[in-house]
């Protein structure tokens, strides 16, 4: 391969023309022939036994060219990035392929985004409000009560159902005297007061006795399935059993059962420490986010559209995986959000542009500070990520380019420099409409989750899900 020419275009892009030598193309075409020959039928030959020239004569010389190019193009893109004198962002896009036959080679025209020239304002001495971490005792009590509830004994109760009980019910719903799909259940365990069912349902089950049957006259909420939203409904309910939760006593034995500590006092102290660390982390991240936003406002750069598109694709892929992990399709999620796919993508585009701008600003800080990542830091990051995703380090290295890890580490280091040199101002709790403007405690550069102690006082996996 060789670079025939490079030419800068509008919108911070460059056109790169790469020549693929005839010998290289011939080698790939031959590989494509061996890969596909067993699937091609030629009269007079058993499958897989027909010579390449016979197949090309019958089906045309271009029959193997497509597969050959599929194999060559990734290598062509890498070659173009490595050999061009321009600072290219991401992978170039193929805009044209000129090929007549394998003996003449091929000419591939690529269009690549150029890394923009970046200017930023001052990044040290920035000011932003920073809240003080305050942890009321009620928060600690809430955590303990949650642990008690998770470790409660479930016992059968010989009395009418009350709030907090588990009611084992049969039920069926009717709209206009017709049963509707998904409105029936048998021996369903419903925790009264949990809000699992539509408003009013659980309240009307309270007071029922075992064996009792009731008709519950209710109305579906306006924000519900379109075919049922706002409609009157009658649920026929039978109470089969009442179960109550018996909470454990709050003493040293309880602390031993649910944690690694021997006393309730030590257990409470650990909860307090953990919650304070979590709150402090949230406060620090929010502070850092505001500072990065302020820095990004000073950014001057002609950002190529390809950078935003690349970030948009990454964000959409990540969100799709996240939604799928919850057993939901992206279309269902968008319907719940009340937006069309076009509107949703446009919202994601705005966020992607902000992420690109923030990353460019932070990388400029890294450049000005001459930040470098040594091999020890890189190995530690690979190991940490491998532990997080439960992968072997070598496998992770095969799937994640080291340049991406180096970039993320530089982003984090740059963000820390900004935060360490910033001035924390008094934080005022937002009121009214200002609450909507309060920044989220997340920012453009990815940060690995902080490691947490694996104690039994954390929520169970089922509750997390």
C-alpha cells in the first residue's frame, strides 16, 4: 500500500487516497476464493472443487472482490492513519473505491476528521460553589431499618391484612365487564404499601380477611398503557393468605448477623463512614462538573462533525446495552420517555457535543501540563478494569486499545488538576425552578466506580435490579 495524496477539505477534514498494490489485492481475492468456494455451485464440479478461474468465468471476476475488500479495508484504514502526516481523529470513512479487477489493484478514497486546533481560557483558580457534607442521624437510621427489613422473618398472620403485610391474592381485572390482557394473577405475593399496583388497589386490600373476596372499583392513571389509560376498572380480588414481617431486635447480635462487626456501635459507625464517603464523592464530582463546564465555555475549536458523530454512536451503543440489560427494547424506552427516535437522537446529539467539547478542553489542559502516563499506571488501570468487568487482563488488552486507556487517564488527571487548583465558594441550596438547573454529579471523562467494601449491609442484588 502507499499514500497517493492527501488534501485538506472544508469542516476540518482531509481526503486521503490510498493505493492497494495488485499483489496485495490478489492475495486477498485468493483468500476470499478459498473461504467461499464450498458454497458455490459449478456444473461438472463438486462443491469446493471448481478452480477459481472457472468460477470467475461463470459468475464474473468481481465475485470475490467484495469479500477481498472487506478483509483489506480495516488494514487500509490503519495504514492511512499511521502514514498520513495529519492528526486524524478516529477512523476515516470510505468515500470511494476504484477497482476493475485484481490484476490492476485498487484505489481507496478516504475522508478523515482532523483533530482541531484548541484554545482555552484559564483553568487554574476557577470558582464554583461546593456543598458541605452533612449527614443527619436519620439517614443512618434509615440504612439500619432497611437492613432490618431485608433480614426480617416472614411469618403467617391469623388476622386481617394491614399496611406492610404480604398479601397472597388471586385477582382479575375487568374493563367494561371484559377481562383485559395482563390483568390476572394467582397466589400473587403483594407487599401492601409498596405501590406495585395502581393507586387505590393496595389500600382497598387492607382490612381483608383470609378467604374474603372483594370487588375493587378503581380508575387507571392517565399515564398508563394507551388502551387502558384513564379507564374505570373492577378488580375481583380474593385474599388467600396474610404474611407479616417480624423485624430482628436492634442489638449486637443483629450487627453480627448482618455485618463484619461485633457491636451495634461499630456497625453504626461504619454506616456513617460509608455514607459520608459516598456524599463527599458526590459533592466532589458535582464541584468538578461545574468547573469543567466553566472551562468548556472558554473553548475555541472548529470541531469536525465526525467527532460528534463518533461520540454519538458510542453513547447510543452504551445506552442500548444498558436498556437491553433491563430486558427492554430501545423503542419501548423511547415510548416511555414520550419521544420519537429522531427527538431522542437529537437530545443525545446535544449531550455528545458537550462531551466532545469537555474532552477537548481537558486534553488541552493535559497538553499544557505535559501530563504523561507511565507503564505502571497503565497496567494498574488495565488490571482495575479487568477486575471490574471480570475479564482476564490480556483479553481486555486485545479488545481495548491502550491509546483509549491513556486518554481516559489523562482526562482524569486534567480534571483533578482543575479541581485541586479551584476556589470553592459557599453553596446555596437551590429553590424552586433553580433546582432544575442544578448540575448532575457526572461529567464527560469516564471514571471507574469507587471500590466498596462487600458487607452484608448493602442492598441485595435483587433490590438493586
